[in-house]
């Protein structure tokens, strides 16, 4: 039963953008805005100024970053 519950929980996760008080934007994944605020490591990254739904990168940017990472791994 635990395995099935894990699949359901992971399916409900969404992308969020967390902006810290120093202006740095971070990508985060969670089930809700409150979940992201609760699980974000404020001690390491700074205090949260804003959390908004959305992806930090577009699909094209993510594909380009993945391609660059694959090239670097081959070196």
C-alpha cells in the first residue's frame, strides 16, 4: 500500500519559483505554495520573499541545459 500512496503523492507535485530576500530565484517542487514554503531550506538559501507557481526555465531552455550537461559528462 505504501508504494501506491507514493505514486499518487508524486503525481500531484508541481513546479514553483521561490524568490529569496536577496533576489535570487530558485526552482522548487511541491504539492502547494504552503508545502514549498514549509520545505524550502531557508537557513541555507535565505529567507523567502515570494513563492509563485511556474517553472524557472522554459521547456526549450531545459532541453538546452540538458544537452550541455550531457556534452560535459562525455568529456
